[in-house]
């Protein structure tokens, strides 16, 4: 069971949850963060990095296509 906690599939789930959480945070706080453009840009950059990591991991987990 312990190996399940560190599996790539588990990490993918964690990344997706983090992305959704950050997306919601940005949506809720974007109007109030208009004055703090740097904080908003940092959150959006983090969200993009999460999305890129999710895509990379999804590609790694997909079986290779037959030739």
C-alpha cells in the first residue's frame, strides 16, 4: 500500500487537485489582487507550471502507440 502513495498516478491526482485549488483561488481573489499585479502573475505562473507538469506526466503514463 505504501508504494501506492508514491505512484505516478497518485502524483498526477495530487497535481490535478493543486491545479483546481489554485484555479479557484485565482478566480476568487483576482478582483482584489488587481492592485497586487505581481501576486496575481505569480499565482498564474504557478498554475501554468502545474498544467505543464500534468501534461508531461500524462504523456509519460500513456502507453506508446503502435507503429
